[in-house]
C-alpha cells in the first residue's frame, strides 16, 4: 500500500475495467468514481464524481477495439482530470493501439503512432505507463516519460512451471526476424535455445513462411510474439514448424491478444496446442476457446503504479 504524500487515485475507461479493478485490489484502494458514456450522436462523455485536486492520478485504458472510441475516451478523461487540477496524470495504456504505424513504409504514409503520442501529451498526460510496445522506438515519440513494461517474465514463469520436467526438449521460436530480440531475452530467461521463422509478408495481415533457422525437429516449441491480430502469421508459423521443421508440439504466447476477424477460429483449427495471452486487452466471450488462456498483468501494473507514486525505480520490476 502507498505510504506517503498526496493521495493516489485510479480511474478507468470502458476498454478494460476488470483489469483496472484488479490493479486497485492489488494496491488496496477503490477505483475512482467516474462515468464514461456515449451521447445519442456517438460523442463520448466523461464525468468525474470525486475531487482529484493535487492527486496523483492514473487513467487505465487500453486503446483496443473499438480503437478510436477508446482512444477518445482516454483523451477526454485526461482533459477532465487536468482541468480539475490533478497533481500528476499518468496514462496507463496496457495495449497501445496504432503502434504498428511507427514509420513510413512507403511514400505518403502517416506515422500514426507519433500522432497518437502527440494527442496524449497535448491532452495533458504527464507520463505514460504501457506494456510491450510493438516497436520500442515509440517511447521516443513522446516528450514525456514513458515506462514500457515487459510481459516476458510472466510467460517465463508460466512455461518454466509447465515444462519443468522437460526443459531440455523445449525451444523458443521467434515468429519473424523482427521479434528476435524479444524472443532471445525470453529464451535466456528460460535457459532454452532459440530458433527463428523467416517469413516474407506479401500484404497487410498476411504472410508467407519461407524457412526455419534452427533445428526444432523432435522438440516442443514456444512461439513468442508481442501481439496476435488475425492469427494468420502465428498459425502459419506453427504449421511450418510441424510440417517443415518436425516439431512435436507447438505452444504460442503473446502479450496482446487482439484476436480480430477469424483469429480464434484459426487458432482452434491450427496445430497450436495452447495460446497464452496477457489480459492487456479485456477477454471477451468471443475469445473463448479451449486452446486460449489469459494470464493477468494486474500485479505488474500495480507494482509499477506504486513505484511511480513513491518516486522509486520502475526498472527493478524487470530484474
């Protein structure tokens, strides 16, 4: 529990209220009294029903689907808190949307991640707390402090227990070259070797698996990614690991289970034994599957929030 200074308050939008409530339970405080709704014309509104003057305020809101509504809710809530004289406002964004648009891939492309960073800063946020940004350079898009938590320690704990008696026959696999650094850190935590699936993306939300770098024959493999959207890349990589690589079992994990379109159905009919996600995006009935499991990040965000409030190092969480 927090121990000194002006009081701490946590508010939530509608994107992931269960996670916000779990964070509050971990810290030992009540979720802030507020109302978020929609007018008949589609405009969002926010009402704050308690004083926040001088308080250290945290706004929990994932910018997941519906992305634009959730983003606007967060901006309006930050503005309301700023105008109510909150001492400091931290935008807690477990899943940061628009993160895939982080550079100009072709002429006349927008850099939407930078635009969203500008909007959050301009709305009045003093700092940002997020998890597993799609591209780490997005931290540099903000002119305010950004703490980017890493979910691989949660997965490492889960899989180290799951494969405690069979670690020597298990490997970590990066689903593409861009995720190698993330997968290597994860493999080191588990003390496992690393393999890489080399793929060539033909167009958005589709990819063609080319070859596998590393020997996975006769091994159980764990595919690690930062997010799973339509599931096409993940299921394609899993198929290649079994058919071309000779892997015996495939497990998958990703921090953000976007799971749009037919993603759940694809996972259900894939060779993946189990897909594990964090609850940075609220689990919904549509995401129910015998193959899908969610792990909570409430304890990690609660500790980070307490450390920010207490003005001590957040990096200790990663050790």
